C-alpha cells in the first residue's frame, strides 16, 4: 500500500493557473474571430427596422475587446480622441449595461441633429411633460 501525499496547496493552484492560461491563449483567437463575425452580422442587421443591429454589434465588440489586447489599445486611443462618440459604447460594455438610458440619450442626440431649430419646441414640450409627471 503506497502512501500518497496531497499536493501542496500553492502548487495545486499554480497548475490550475497554468492550465487556465493555456486554455485562454488557445481560445482567445477563436473568440476574437467570433466577435468579428458577430459584429459584422450586426452591421448587416442594422438597416432593418428596429434596434436589432446595435445590440448585436455591442456583443461583437465585447468579445473582441475582452480577448484582443491590440483592439483594446486601439479602442482606448479612439476613446481619448473622440470621448463623446465612445461614451455610449462604453456604457453598454459595462457588466450591468444601462441600455434604456443609453437609448434615451441617443434619441435626444438624434433629435438635436435631425430637428431644425424651429421645431426645438418639441424638446421643451417633452421636458415640461416630464416635469409634470415627476410631481
């Protein structure tokens, strides 16, 4: 009968870490390619009615940014150059995304871009209705 000693705790965790790191390195390129395919599918879905393309594009970006160091560096550079454009995407990439708030904010931005200045009273009317509903 042989007596086997249990593996020391530090060494056991080290082998688990090594196995996890190797699996991550093997899976990372596949996840980046999957993210690219999902983002492209979102771009193809985007012209259809409804917001179907945006969530799919965000899922693709999430996969790419979590698994590609080079893409993450480029995203940070783009974020520093254009913070207002990237801010909604960053809000959607969080662990608990604020989807409704981002959709509302983007609606207001589009309203400001699309509506001529003579129709801006619609925004004031919307704000007054909102104030009344809060009371």
